[in-house]
C-alpha cells in the first residue's frame, strides 16, 4: 500500500500542464489553410464536372 500512497502523492503534486498559445494559433492557422484549399478544390471539381456535362450533352 506504500507504493500507492507514493504514486498518489506524486500525482497530486504535479503541476497542471499549460497549453502554449502559439501552438494552438499555429494549428488553427493551418486548419484554416486546409479548409481554404479544400474549398478551392471543390470549386475546381464542380466547374470541371459542369464543363464535362455541358460538352457531352450537346
């Protein structure tokens, strides 16, 4: 039971982990870049499909 008490006291004495603000901002920035790229890809794909449908329907 001594080991459990030691582990419990070590666990309680640990400091809270702080999330760095720069890291979260960088992740948000990269996620927004991915969203923008995905939107552009969807637009290009839609235009391509539209052109193909138009060209084969005439």
